[in-house]
C-alpha cells in the first residue's frame, strides 16, 4: 500500500509516453505535460482492468499551451 492512485488515459496524442499515470487528487481533471503544452483529460465513470489493477479511465478533452 502507500502508492499513489493511478488512472488510464484514453484518447489524445498517440505518442504519449505513458497511458497509466498517477492522479492526485482522484476525480479531478488531469493535465499532462507533453511537447511544450498540456493535454487535458477528464474523469469518466468507466474503469479498465490493467496490469496495475482496475483503474479509472480519464478521457482526453483538449490540448492547451
């Protein structure tokens, strides 16, 4: 235990280096720094089974500079 909560990222740039990322706090919009800007992801009601457990799915919304 003691590990940070994680989420699965869906959509956005196909070349994002990670699709499973730490989230703090859970349930809040997420911004991922990428190629000089930020990719925004919003929480969905969906969950996905992964090698790291059953994780919430965050869906891509937009890119912001």
